[in-house]
C-alpha cells in the first residue's frame, strides 16, 4: 500500500484533493511516515502544495529525518544506472558502427 499526501507546511489545508492533506511540521510528518511504515505502508507519494516552500521543506527536513532513521537511502551505488536499478538489459547503442560480414 502506498500513502498519497498533499503536504502543506504553510498551514493552508483547504485543498480539493483525492489525497490526504498534511498541515503539520516537517518533523511531525517524518514521525507520521515512520509510524505508517511500521504499520505496513510500503511507500509514500508526497505532493507539495506550494512547490517553492513545501518541496524544500521535504528535501531539507523530512528526507534527512527519514535517512537518520535508516528508512530512506542516503545515496546510490557508484556507477549504478537507472536501467541496472530496474533490472533492465543494457540498451543497444544506435550510434555504434554496424559491421557487415
């Protein structure tokens, strides 16, 4: 199960949305996400209500709190590509010369 939340740190939670709306602090949101994860929620879709204020709060405060709790990755393995992460084969290079026999 994935939880879908509109995140509004500015306090305005009057949104017409099919998602739950969060209007607390970044620290309280991190605690909520950790508690939900403990209850079996697999992931979270966080939708900033106002990108220029809510997105930085998520990236600067919520994500580090989840990383400190060991619940969010702190990086990717060196050299890992998205294709490798998804288990896809190496893509053919369409610019590589074709050798005729």
